[in-house]
């Protein structure tokens, strides 16, 4: 059901935002969308984070954007490496920006903007390593 909320064009915009955000960083970004959240949103995001093996990146600098579309819940979860270096309230500021778009049901733009903002911090703290940086996680949206 969650897959139906995003057209092929919407998915392309989101995956392109991920690619663009990751161009200048060793950081990794993933988006997971499902219809309903099973339990507390941060707990569910942590389960998805682990299921997607996001905690296994070299620098522990992965970021998950979790969205339970039907339940109107979302979370941003950063791994230990990124959480140690981003400013206080960083994730909350991104969530507030995304919420502006989500309230008007523009989920694609909300995700694109959040990904862009995260990518800027990842670039600052985890610059791209030309000597061997690889894309550790897929850029495709995962659905459940």
C-alpha cells in the first residue's frame, strides 16, 4: 500500500536526492516507507535501521528516513558516527522542515528536503574519500 503513495516520478526524485546528497560524502542515506508503524516510531525506525544493516557502515555515518504514511508518523535516525558530530537539535530541525511539506501531503518534497539537509552535514563531517569510498548501502527506497 505504501508503494502506491509514490509515483515512479516521485521515487526517481527521492533516489536522485539520495545520490546527490551522497556525492560528496562517505555517509549513507536510506529511505524506508511503510503504511503502518508497528509500535513507537523511533523503536520501529531502529528495527528497520538494523534490518537494513545500516549500522555496518565503515564510519557509522548512515541516516535513515522512516515514514509510516497511513499513520502520519516519521522519524530520522542517524548512526553513532553522525550523531557525535551534528549540532544539537539537528534532526529536530530537519523534521520541522519536512513537516511543513508533509502537512500539505507533499511527502516527496519533504523527503527530498530532509535528505538534502542531512547530506550537507554528512559532507561537512564525512567528506568523500576519493581513495576508496564505495556506496555501502543501496539508494533505492525500501517499502514494507
